[in-house]
C-alpha cells in the first residue's frame, strides 16, 4: 500500500512540474495574478463537480472547522504566484528543486514537533542527510 501511495505522490509532483510549465506562459500572456486566478478558478470548478458526485452528504460543516485550518487557502495562491514568477526565469527544474527544499525543510520541523495535529516523527540523521542531498541538488542546479 505504501508503494502505491508513494507512486501516487510522485505522479502528483510530476503534475506540479507540468503546472509550473503552464503557468509561465499563461502569466506572460494574461498577467501573473490572472494566471493564478484562472488556475484556482478551474480547480475550484472541478472540485465542485467532484464534490457533487463523490462527497458524503452528511460531512461536517466547512465553517465548523478551526479557522487556522483554512490557512492553506492563503498559502496556495502565494505558491502559485511564486511558480508563475520564478519558472520563466530560472526554469522548471530549478523552481521545483527550490520548492522541494523548502517543503522538506519545513516538513521536518512540522513532523518533529507534531504541529497542526500531525503525528510526531523525530528528526534523525537520515532525514537530515536527505535534506542535505536536496540542498546539494539545489546548489548544483544553481551553478549549472
């Protein structure tokens, strides 16, 4: 099961690279904020259609959740604007490795302290070495 989840996540990461590649030209064509808006507009419409068919009808209210859990709604557009601005200048690979370095470094902290209700996973030497490899890839890509 874990293998399929990892494969699923890798495929999702590939989709983010495609999204970054699409956002650059879209941002150049319509403007960076309009590109961000269009990506979220299409995504919201698709999600709404999926919810109509697949969401449980008796799920708890969206508004009953703690307000801090909605912070992702603020962080998502910031992420897409960053992709839209950075990708045309530094390329998709460099953008994705930079994003990955940021994600893994912050994820280690979140896991280590069990923040946001996640399970506690101690930072150990293997995780630090993995992060160092990602940072090394970032440095090597920047020099290339």
